[in-house]
């Protein structure tokens, strides 16, 4: 994930933080890259 611009409004930053935490917590369909460069 890349940051494109600073988010200075506290209420917007908190909403984005909540969305990203929810997004990061969902791992049921996630793939993991192993050291060989392949996904499992």
C-alpha cells in the first residue's frame, strides 16, 4: 500500500485507519508469498 498524500483531518484519518484495519484483518482469502517468490 502506498500513501499518495497526507491526511491532516483527524476524523478522516480515523475513518481511513478503521477501513485499513478491517481490510488487513481479513486473511481468509489471502495469499502468502514464500521465499521462492511463489504464492501459497
